[in-house]
């Protein structure tokens, strides 16, 4: 197949069809899935078809740095960043309107050995990279490096005062939907740290004292209303739940922590704020969230995934769920009913990924408007 035909075919697959005016539905952007393959040193990229099935982007997988563990896209979908554990650094890519990724000049950007996680703030102006220190073939306790993102080029520039400390071996960071506060799971401190985010510079200032989580929290998520924080604790096989106070500090939710399966790994919250989804050894655990932030396991849980589920992501339209399976080197895909919480395996799932698929994220296809 010629390059021209490949491009035309891909455009036909990912772009939303134009309907007659009388039959038009609310506009939904086409979407992408990215997976960081830690043992393959690359990134798999897929387009999401209408039923949740995945189709590889032409040219995928794309080379990344050493041992990529986490991947994040800015909200516009224009830029994608990868945390490279060894020798450390951040691989950065621009994304075309067809989903093809291209390295940004200057990539990989310098970061500490042991860079294990990346995420952007809701505005897409700042990027946070977590170094887990001696827990990730580096040294020391680890810290958080903060960068500004050039809105035209995607180039990263270190924020003044960076890096910022966050206990022993920080593994994950989530910014609340207002962009005012950030929360960090500190794996070997067994705590979650709260920070205020400077809206002008992206710098972090610790709020209050860290709050106890379970054993070895590896992932953290904030609900879309900015009311609750959830931390997945792999050592104690449970999820800690916290309420966000007015000043950004945290308080325990009654009944926390909530039991999950062994090897609890990733955690995410649905866009409508009704469900928490957690990846663990058997698969995906789905919980409803009550009015006080407490979790209630749905009867169908867990829903089977591949071997060694790691990262988990819900697409921006709140319609599909994807899990990166490290042991089976693939991606499990589900249709997500965001009213009932039910997951239904997508026909054709799982989809092949690279060796030891670790981090995963979903993003809108950029329009470059």
C-alpha cells in the first residue's frame, strides 16, 4: 500500500463522518491511545474506532528513551511526553492531525535518572516529572521536576525552584481540575503530599503535612469536581480515599482504605465523577463513589484483563477504558457505561503492544486550529 493510500485510509478511520444537518450529533473529537513499552524502549500509538477498537497509527511504535514507564498528553492533544527511567530524561513529541508523532527539537529533555512519571496540568502549560530516586536505579529520595511547556513548539523549560521534594520515592502526581493543587503519591513514605500550584510559574508549595495512605502507593487520581483524591496502594492491595479541604489539604474519607486485588497498580476516575476504576492482578475493579467520597465495589468486579495489568485510562469522552498489560504485552479495551459502571470487552481486544507495556494515556486527536 502506498504512503498516500495509508494516509487516506487512516484519515477515513479516525475522522468523525459528516452527517446531514438534520442528523448531526453533538461533536466528539477523534481520539488516540498511547502506551509506554518499558522493555522495548518505544511507544505504541493507536486510533480509537467508533466502537472502542484500536488501530495502530502508521509508523507505530515510535522510539522513546530508555525504559519508558509513563506517558502523558496535553489536553489539546498537540504534544506527548514520556518519562524515561534510565538514563533519565523526557522524550517529547508533537502530534499531527493524523496522529503521527514526531520528536520535538531538543528531545529528550534532561531529567534525573529514575524519571518514572509525567503529567501535565489541566491548562497544558506545565509538565511535572517525578524521579523516584534509589527505588528506580538512581540515588536518594527522589523529587518532582517542573517545566513550562512552550505552547507553540512543546519545548520544555525548567521552572525556577525546581525540583521540589515529596517524601521518599514519589511515583505519581495528579493536578486538581482547577489547576490550583497537586497531589503526589510517595511510595516509600506511604503518604500523599498536597501542594499549591503557582498559576503563573507552575512552582509547587507544600500544603500542610502529608497524609498517611496504605502501603506503597503507586498511583493517584483526583475526581473531576476537585472534591476527592484516590491513591492505589500496591503493597496493601487497597485504595485510600481523601476529601480535599478548602486550603487543598486532605482528610480521610470514612471507611478508607477500600479493598482491591493483589498488585494494585493504576487508578482513575470517570469524567462524570461517578466511578473509580483500579487495575490490579485479576483485572479492573470498578467502584461507585457515594456523596461522601466512599467507594462501593460493583458486583461484576473484577473484570478480567491481560497478564500483569499496569496503567489504566478512560478516554476523554468517558466511553472506553484501556489497560496496559505488562506481562502479556498488550492492551485490554472495554466499552464503559458511565451511568452503570459496567465494562464490556471490545471485540478484538486485547491489542498487541510492546514488551512490558507500562504507562497508558488517552488523548483527543489534535486539530491545530
